C-alpha cells in the first residue's frame, strides 16, 4: 500500500484599495476585497480578515476609544448573512483628546470561509463596521485597508 502525503497548505493574501478616511461610530462599509487568482482546483480551508489604518484622530475633545463592535464580512454576490470577522474589544483605537496618533493592525481570529456566505474561492468580499460604540463623539481612521489571507490546498 502506497502512502500518499497530504497536500501542503498554501496561502495567498488579498488587499482592498485604501479608503482615505472612515469615521466611527457608524455602520460604515469598508473597501471591497477582490479575491482573484486562486487555482481552479483550490479547496479553501480557512480565511482570516485583517484591517489596518495609518492613523487615528479624536474629534470629540475627550479621550476616546472603541468600547464595543465588530467587523463583519461576506461574499458580496452571495445573499447570505454576514459573519463576524473581527471582534473589537473595549479600548481599541484609544486616542487622547484632540490628538492624532499612529494607526494599528487588527488580525481577526474568526474563520470567514466555508459558511453560507463565506469565502469558498475567487470572489469579492464585502465588509463593514457594525454595532461600534465609542466613548467620545467620533474617531477618524485614516488610510484604511482591509486584507484577507486565504489558506487552501
């Protein structure tokens, strides 16, 4: 009997265009990510969303931060529900009153593949902030970009 080794897991990264300014809190849509170039026989095993922004600015004249919220995603052409891609914790994007500070990168811990509306191959991914609350009136995020790392065999 011949033993066939398992296929290695490969990955590819895909990034959206940059949105120059997003203001929170709001049910704000994020730039779409076009996933193209996966091999035609690829089987998607996992997909993880990442968000990055170059700077954050308080516009409320008070110390400010995200207190709750999520980033949701779905395959754009599939009329299914969004899936939670990144949970936002109390204290994220913290910024001093009237200050503009450096940005950050948040990597999701939820697999957004394989569900009814998840990534299963080449597609366009739609994402949005949802249920975001802040301690101050608003936080501006600059040069926002969304990425997906797709693991496949």
